[in-house]
C-alpha cells in the first residue's frame, strides 16, 4: 500500500511517526507527566515485542515511543493499547503533553508538581485537544529554582519559588530547538489555581494574537513582553 502524504499526516496526528527507513513507524505513547505504574511498563514491553521491534525509547516530553512498527500493525497496536488504558498522540499545533519534575517527592520540591501537572494535563491536553493553535504549545512544571526540567524554555513554564500560599512563578514565551529563547517571567507569585487559570488566559491570548505557525515566543517578541504581560494579568 502506498502511503500518501495525507495518510502520513493523519498518522502523525495520531502519534505514529515514520522512521528514517521509510518502512516502519514509532508510536508515541502518552503518559501523565511521566508517572507510570508497573502494570503500564509491562504492557508497553509486551506491545513492543508483539507489534514493534522489541525496543522502546523515552522522549524529552516524558512519553514512551515503541519503535519499528509496520504499517499493518498500527491498528492492532492501537487496540491492544486501548485495552490497557493507553493511547498515542502528542503531536500537532495544540497543547502538548505536560512535563513535570518529581518535586512531589524530591527534597527540594516546593509544591506538588505531579498533581499540578496532572491537573494541567486533564484540563488543557485532554480538554483542549481539539483546539487548533497557531503552533505547538509546551508546558513544563518545575518544583524549585534548580530548574531540572528547564521550565522557562517551554511556551509556558512554572517554577516553585517558596513554600508560602503562592509558591509558583510563571514564565511565558520560552522555546528550544533550532533557535531558543528564555521565557519572560510574569510579575508576582501564584497559587496553583491562579496558575491554572493563567494557562487559559495565555492560550486564549495566543489564539487571538498569534499568527499561523508562529510560536508563542515569536508572538511575545513581535508584540513586546510588557504589553503581553499587561494584557494577560489584566484578565487574571
């Protein structure tokens, strides 16, 4: 079967990325901020043996990839994963899977990063999965100023700064890749609920003001951080 650009694009949107050899695919399995159970690990291992080449990889966004999947194994793999409560995805111009450090258990953690990221995942990755953005939108949650997962290099990043009522600092407009940009820090510190509301405000602002295929970082540079900050905080 000839795999047309349309078929490849549809598969990519579902989290199946064509490998360099042009013959097989990698399936990107979603996790909620990288936390997995032993049962999930066993299911991933079995899926890799049955439908791929027996190998898995970990992505920088804390997801699994099953390697070496033949085209005809994509649907059987999808059905197998569904039986184990797993799904593929995490690509396209939308909110991407949320990443978080292990601040929940780390001695340096200043807030519950795992639970916070799970809330963001449910509201914005799942709840906004059909909302098309100008470009991809990445969120990173760090538990303390050690910045282990580099939150400020995400489109939106959160960093624990204190153990007070408002422990979280927020950065917007970060980016890494072929070109990178350190995100700008919004004024003040925020509660978890305020930080979650900020994501909605930023996403709506991005939809209203971002140009097609423009990352948030480029939009902030084009409009100017001071104006973007004023517009965002006025809606909080």
